[in-house]
C-alpha cells in the first residue's frame, strides 16, 4: 500500500496556489493509500515570523485541512512540532547531505537572493534536511508536491541511496508526485513569479471574500492581443488563468484553451471568476463552520499520537543502524 505524505507551512494566509497545488488533492490521497498530512510549523520558523501569527496560521491550516475533506479517521493529521522524532532524525540525516548540494537548491537561492548573509538563518539553508527527515520518518512512498519542492524530494532520494549504501536497506525510497495541472500557479500581478503566501500583492487568499477574489481575477495582468490563446511564453498571464480554470474545473489546460479560444479577455476572466465562486464559496462555508467550533483542534492531538508511533519506529531503526547505543 502507498504511504502518502504532504504538508503546508504555516507561514502566512493560504493562497489559491496552496489550494490548487496541495489542498484540493488531499481528499483523494486518503483513498489511494495511508496518508499523513501535517502542518510544517518547524519549517515556518526558517524565516522570521511573529509567534501569534504562527499559532493562528497553524490553527487555520488545520481547519482548511478538514474543510478540504480530510477525514481524521482515514488521514493522520498532526503538527510537525508535536512529534519530536522530526528533530531527532534531522540531527542524524544532516550528516549525509552536503553543503554543496544544499547551496544548489533553487528555493534556498530564491529566498536568500535579496538577503544579507548575516540575516540568513541556518534553518533556511538546511530546510531540505528537515524535509527529508519528515518524509523518511513515515516511510512515505509518494510525496505530492508543487514543482518548486520536487527538487527537495530528489535530494531526499540521493540521501536514501547514500544512507542505504552505507548501512543496508534502512530507509524507504520516496517519489515526488507533481500534479499535471496546477503544479505552479503564478502571481496575478506578475505571472513570472509564483503565487506565494509570503507575497502579499496580487494573490488570491482563501480567506478573501468572493467580491475581492473576483476583483483580483478581473484585474489580473494579461498580455498583448485581445483574445484568448494558450501560449505559455508569449501570454503567461492568460496561460496562468487557463491553468487556474482547468485546475478548478478538473480538466486539462488544452481542454480549457479550446473552450475559451477566441474569447475576449474580459469574458474569459468572468468565466474564471465564476468557476472560482463555484469552488470557493462552499469551501469557505465548510471552513467557517469548522473554525466556529474550537474543538476541531483536538484532531491534531489524536493525529500526533498515531504519527509518533510510526515515526518513532523508523527513528529507532536509524539510530540502531548508525550505532547509537539504545539503552
Ligand atoms: N503557487 C503555487 N502553485 C501550486 N502549488 C503551490 N504550493 C504553494 N504555492 C503554490 C503548494 O502548496 C503546498 C504547501 O506549500 P508550503 O507552504 O509548504 O511551501 P511553499 O511552496 O513555499 O508555499 P508558499 O505559499 O510559496 O509559501 P511561502 O511564501 O512561505 O514560501 C506545497 O505542496 C506547494 O507546492
């Protein structure tokens, strides 16, 4: 049976990118295998964040998980920081990844490109090490990620090869699964940039009201030429909107492009905004209902118990393999 593992960092208010690239797939995972979905709160500390924001974002994500259809009876849902094995395995596996490899990671280069060396914490550099520990603890076979995280899963695979070559078949080999549509939703104001929680402008947030979402779609940056055709290079704005529409509609970009071929931009944007309403209004209603009853947070406590059982078994195997004296 497949073991599926995914997470979201509570670094800010979730965006439509997080919905399309992650949340919208979570419900299906629980029918495809055994799924572990967590809130990556330790990862959220890798860039400065206010404690109160971190707490609120974490609570919000738990509610979004439930609103997306995760059933705590089928999916182990938990906070990363509730399972100390993540930090313990991190301390071991960091010795099997190298500085040169971590320096080459695109996310590290992107996040740090505008920061002075003195402001870059070790955590952001070592982010893929903790992510490898997350994946390996649950012996995940499939790791659904957006395009930008696939490189980290590749690094984790290198680590498994290296570790198992040295100690025998101890770690399970994971595989990144990148969705065919919606793997990288771009900013609405600058389609050359990924839509991101930490980028406040031009992004649709899941807590935006329907009117605001519509306004953002209607004023999304488009391209030369008055009508719709799919051209990822020449018309990145339109391509992004087609990607959003196709993801929400459960169709392909080609199919969406065919449907809107020759539409004027205004008409097409209206169709995208309508589709967004169709998906987001009921989603938001489920979220509102969940968040109103504070007891929902209890699912994280129960999830952590189950997660600890699985994670501690793997941790012990690794500790034994490397020669730690377990007394
Ligand atoms: N724009 C996006 N398009 C498609 N998928 C996306 N994801 C994020 N943005 C997009 C997917 O959401 C999941 C959770 O991501 P994360 O919070 O762990 O990290 P991230 O990818 O760095 O997300 P953000 O929103 O860009 O966060 P910040 O601004 O804090 O760095 C992942 O599956 C991710 O691929």
